[in-house]
């Protein structure tokens, strides 16, 4: 089942489709850019599928477990393992993340 995460107007080159979030997803971080609502938008590629996720100022741009900060341009091009889940509103949140060596 394909899922939609955020509105098309944010980074239109990204498809916003992932097949399965029950298992960790390993993807390359391609771009970081600021959104309108104090959010940092993260653009990833996995197996030629491009998608985007957001982290927010309220979490200081960290994953929900507060162990991984995305506010670092040095992460661009890194392969990152993402543990994702659906929020109560149906959006995808990053539960935890780590750089894959």
C-alpha cells in the first residue's frame, strides 16, 4: 500500500511514497530545507524512490527518541536507517534514526 506523507507543494520532485514502514528503512539523505512551520524537511532516496519527512523545532529537529539530530548539513549524502511510525493524524514520524556505516 502506497502512503502519502506531506503536501505536494513541499519539494515537488519527491514522490512521498513508501511501501512499508513496519521495518526500518535505509535511505540516503539528499537534501535539507526549511519549511513554513519551524520544520526541517528531509529528502531521502531509497531504491530510486524519493520521499520526504519532517522534523520539528519542538523536538529540536531530532528523531522522536531525541537521540538523532537532523540539523547538520554534514549528514547530506549519508545512508541513514529510519524507524518510522504513523502519527495520530496519519503523518509519518521518525521514531529513531542512525547513520549506517
